[in-house]
């Protein structure tokens, strides 16, 4: 049975089912197209025959292959909720080593933080992706807001203060009308970005 309110002692440290994925050259190129790479200067991300060919680092945000909502649904300390009440709050990516085409990865997920904000609760999930039989390659920390779930009073650990860091570089790229449709091919199939009816519910 699901609890009426959040139970931090059952949430913190809860691990979801591990997932496996591979870094295919084709998928790395599709991701690069999805984030706006399309000029001659971007060819190292788009042309596998280029001697400078490399995987765009933020491909790691999709490459983990894990369902980030499942740990919340499966965790015995999280009350039952409507997944449509989830909003993306924060994402921190740490790349330990360059991502290479052909890498086979295994990702583990763990709930590492929960914060009651009154009418909402924020959950943080850490996704650690390692080469099969090897060391970690990258880590994603994703914070999700669940609206309508709150009131427990549990404050958890404060989130990252991004205002404390100076912006090092800014890049502006015009998006194409079908940009969101291309990006979906990398695994982010959230209907919010392509279905106006779903977007209206948010």
C-alpha cells in the first residue's frame, strides 16, 4: 500500500531498476541535430568520417536510457500521484570521461533528496552511468516537482544555488520549427513538447 504522505526514511537511498544502453554513432548525430548543430563548424558532431568527430557532451542527458519517473512510482515511501502533475525542475550533469561511440553503459538510479515546499514536493534522482564492467562515465542529477503533494514539513537538502556561479559562456542558436520533433528521437518523448493538448494541462 502507498502511504498517505511522503516517508523520507523509505525514499532516501531507494534504488530503481538498472538500465542498459549503448552509444551509437547514429544516435549521437541525431542528438546533435536535435540541439541545433547544423552548420559547417558543427561537422565534428555530425560527420562520423571527420577526424575530429566527437559526441556532444550533453548527449549524456538522454544516453542514460533510464525512466526517471519509475523510481517515484515504485518507491514505497512516495504517495500515489498522477504523473501529469510532474514538472522538470533542475538538471545537473557531470561528465567524468569523454563519451565514445560504441560504449556500452549501465545506469543505476537512486533517490538522493526530497524537499517539501508546501504545495509541492521536489524529488532528486541520481543516475550514475558506467561503462559495462568499468568506471563511471557520467552522472545526471534530475530534480522533479510533483504538484499537489506537500505538507510533510520535511526540508531535505537545499538545491543547487546556480546564482553563485558566474556564467562562463553563452551561445545563441536559432531553433527550427521542427526542432522539438527532432529532439524527441533521442529518447525524450515527453508529449508536453509536441502535443498542445498535453501542454494546456500544465
